[in-house]
C-alpha cells in the first residue's frame, strides 16, 4: 500500500461518527437534567453540581488506566498491534479525564473545604496517577519502533497497575498521621433519588464519551501505524 | 567466587559477575560516583541556604534533604548503568552471553544498589555534620531504612534505565518515568527517618516499615520478571 492509497482510504472513511454523536447527546441530556431538573444540594448549594462532572470524570480516568494496563498485559502474550493502539488511545483519553478531575476538584474544594488543594489520600492518588501516565505518554513519544514501543508501554502499564495500591496505602497512611480538617464528606451515599438518577446518567454518558474518544483516537493511531509501515515499505 | 571462570555460572553467579564488572568499571573511572557525590553535597549545601533555622528545626528539615538528595543522585548512577553498555554495543555482547536475562538485571541492580548505598554512606554523615544532627542513637534504624529504600529505588530505577537507555533524551525520560514509582519508597523512608531523628522508637513506624518491605518484595520480583521483556529477541 502506498501513501496515496492511504490518503484516499482515510478520506472515504470520513462519514459521521455515530458513537460520538450519541455520546455528545447523552452529555447534553445529562447537563440539561443536572442544571435544570436536579435541585441544588441543601448544604453545599450549587457547588455540589460539579459532582456531575468530577465524579464521572474520575470514574473514566480510573477505568481508562485499568484498561490500558490490561491491554498492555495482553499485548505481552498476544503481540497484537491493536491492543497496543487501544492502550495508547485509552491512556491519552485517561490523561484528559484525569486533568478534568484535577481541575474540577479544586474548584469545588475552594468553597467547600476552604482550600484549593488538600493532601487528602484520594487527591494525592489521582495526582500521582496523572504523573504516572504522563510519563507513560512521554515514553511512547520517545520510542519510534512499533514493537519496542508496545513492549515498553506494556511494562510501564503493568507496573503502574502494581504501583497504584502502594501509592494508595502510603498516601492513606500519610493522611491518617496528619488528619486534615475536612468540612464536608465528599461521599455521595445519602443522596436523594433525583440526584442519584442524574449522577448515574452522568456516569453513563461519560463512559460513552470515553468510548467515542478512544475510538476516534484509535483510528488516528491505526492510520499513523499504516502510514509508518507504508513509508518503511517504500524505502 | 565459587564458579571457575571457564564454566557457565548459574543465575546468581552470573549476576555477581556482571555486578563485579560494573563495579570494577565504576571503581576505576569513578566518574558517576564522584558526580553523584558532588551533586549530593551541593544539594545539601543549597538546602542549607534555602532554610530558615529559626522557623524550622534541623531535625524537621533533614529527612527531606536526605531523601531528595538520595533520590536524584541515585538516578544519576542508574542512568549510567546502561549507558556504559551502549558504547561499542556492549549490550549485545551481554545479551549473547549464555546467561539468563534475569541475571543481567540482578547484576545491574546489585551494582546500582552498591552505588546508591555508597552515596548514602557519605551523604548521611555530611548532613549530620552540616546540620548538626544527633544521628548516633538512631544510626542502626536509619541504616536499615536506607538499605530497604535503596533496594526499592534501584530495582525500579534499573529496569527503567534499561528501557530508556535506547531512547532519545534518556536522561530526561528516566526521572519522569521513575519518580512516580519512588513515591511509595521515599514517603515511608522519609517519614521513618523523621521519627528516628526525633528520637522516637522504630516500633512506632512499623506500618511504614511493612509498606517499604512489601514494596521491595513485590517490585524486586516484578522488575526481575519484567526485565527480559524490555530486551529485543
């Protein structure tokens, strides 16, 4: 396959991405419901509404990293380039969602906790997760040979999955040794049903959005790999 | 040396031969060790001038100084451990040697451990001297914690050094990759150091010590298994 073949192929494929459309509609529905049809919380007021962004983003962040590690683990045995492309896409989307978590968290924490940042166990864990996967992406960018890149990424992904419990334990120990004055408990267990419904709608629509992003990113990775292979064949 | 030079040694024998080779190179050139040592001493001195002794006591500051210093100077040595193999493609010679790949990792890791412990052995007295620290009573506990932490740091650092050695900007990539992995090592180590220096017994820090030990066990095992996958067939 030559480069021109690839270009026409990618032009032909530019039809409507139905998954992305559905995901964006679901996100829109979530926020219409969250803003207009879900009452504000009694104690936190409107600040609580950020939960419909923050918590689903955190869910997607952890999901994407778990899937990245899993795909890496399977790659080591199956050596299927699709697994590596999926890991790459999932990690990149995960970094975006983790960034959303790390930005929305302080916005909520300032009025509720009285500080932008608190070294709470979960916050710290998320921050380190972010560092870990930024490192993962930097590593991917530094290796060009496909198989080597896949191999290295798989190892960092798996070791990262092993590392998370250790970071969690250490930040937990650290926090319990230095208790912080936490005004409000972020756990949303005692939510009225109307909020729970909105919350689960948000979880669902964010997961759809994750799938749509990964699918789009995967297509880019596949095109790039094909282009690399074609360039190598032309040489 | 138990195995005669002509026969093929077992995994630990081979690891020892590789470690000895690395240490011999380092002992003869001393380039990385001296750089790491100078870096440690300079950072200890810089920390001193960034410090207001009337606001923070030396005992509270020293654990941070020690562990920041150990972490970065250790990275310097680990980066070098695979750097020496890239010259003249010495790594290929190591790979065709009839030894297990795990042995290469264990050998490199052990040499790095000696390197880090060597830096620690000079940096700790330097901090004690410059910051006027009463280390005496806590010395045994401190030495144990430093050794446990050094094992954790070197096993992860050696694995990533092996991976990044072949990439562009290896010297930047190694810290970016390795530092998140150092968190569950440095956090317990610095906390225990702080408590020991404050004159509290080691028994108070058992939870941290267990965490450190568990990290060492899991990651020495995991990195040894993962290392063969970093090499090309």
